[in-house]
C-alpha cells in the first residue's frame, strides 16, 4: 500500500468517526410540527370530507389570532 493510500484511508476513517460522534451527540432531529404538537406530520395522507379529495400534508403551523374589540 502506498503512502498516499494509507493517508487517504486514515482521513476516511477519521471523518467516519467524526460523523458518528456528531450524530450521537446531536440526537434525533425533530420537525417543527412535532415540537408544536401538530396532529398531522408532513407526509401524512389526508382526506377532505367536504371535497372528497385526498392530499398529502407538507407542513403545519399554529397561529395566534387577535380579534380587535369595540372601543368604548
């Protein structure tokens, strides 16, 4: 095995070990929908009972809606 091949193999092994360490330290990634507590996750197939169409969830969010009150 040439010197260059040994160096390249060592670099490959080091990068592989670094990737494994980063993945272990980071943990499982969570999507924003899961953190928000949305009932439907992206990729879920849904059925619209009004139109009868099927669709796929591509994202979810929550909103705070503020209704202005009458001024007195």
